[in-house]
């Protein structure tokens, strides 16, 4: 289940038959496999991370998750947002506005794995805030310096990228609304077919699936604020609570009720 430390999402979980459908996270996923092995789709390829390996998923990157072995897998992970990493490392990168991008989905680095193991153990303990922060920053700095690269942009008309970004931002800002494909296409001057094709090419998801992810993100904020589950489902645009529960569990591996219990 997820917990939060200074705004940083933490997760310690065990899964056996669970299969996560395509989804995204607002933050990066930096995880360590404690037992078993995880199989997941990222950057268009299937990857397997066994015990002791580190998994990396970039912020907003579409990915899946399932077990690579019959016994399932256990892992711990943190989910720092791009803003968090920029804030802690504004003088670390040459280009201050650039968030790191990790091309490798699975890393075998025993030293880093041991440091992550220590960090995860430390983060759930009380006090020692300065030590926690120091170890967290040094771990992320090492990870970025050794494994982050500058993202290669798609060779495509910048104008189209900008138009897709406008639609993305609109869906993030107003996830509760019932958006019409025709209206979205007309807004940016593209045909509906071309918008669908380019949107999936840039984000990895069609607009309707991206909208579900936006709704789930809004729901996390409301649940953390103590909002009731039924009202959260309504405020986020889900047709009913069961629809909300189904999508929530499919993407996050737990129900809204379980999530709320661990964020009290």
C-alpha cells in the first residue's frame, strides 16, 4: 500500500496473480524487487526484473505490470515527481528546466540496490529526518548522474506536438468532464482520426484512456484530503462507484477504501 513522506509517495506491495493494465504515474517509479520477478511493458518492449534488480519508469510513461514467475513478486518503490527532482537538483543538471529521463527500464546495480534498500527501510521509521533527506537526495543524484539521459524527441512537426500537449493539459485540468472527440479535434484544428493517431503516438494511450488516468490522479488528491469515496467518484467523472473501484484497482493494485486506510 502507498504511504506518503514529505509529499513523496512510498509503496511496499506483494502481488501474485495481479495484472496491471496500461497506466501512468504522475511521478517516476524507482523500485527494488525484493522477491520473485516482475514483468512489465515500458517503452514499447517487455522487460523482466528479478530479485535485487531496480525498475525505472519515467513520469507519465505508459506501462503495465505482472508477475514473471508463479510465486508473484514483492517490491518497494518511491514515486518522486519531476518537480521534486528539479527542486532538489536545480544546480545539478546543465539545463535547469530539464527533468531526467531514464532510457533503461531495468538496472542491475548491486551498490545502488543496497542503497535503495537502506533508504526504503529508513523512510518508514520515525524521526531521523535529516538522514532520510540526505540519503534520498544522494540516491536520486547518483541514479540521475549514472542512468539519466536527455530524451530523444520524436522527429515530428513541433506544431502537432504542441497541439497534443494542449489536449493533454485540458484533460488534466478538467478530468471530470465528458469530453467529445469532435470538440477536442476541432479545438486544435486536427481531424478526429489524426488526433487519435498522434495522441497515442505521443502519450502511449488513446485520449479516453488518458482521461481515465487523469481522473484517477484527481481521485488520489481528493482521497488524501479525506473526501468520501462515493463523492470522489462523482467529482472525478466516473459513472458510478463500482466503475471507479474497477479502474482504481486495475491501475493501482488496491481499492479506494484500502488506499484511504493507509493515508489516514
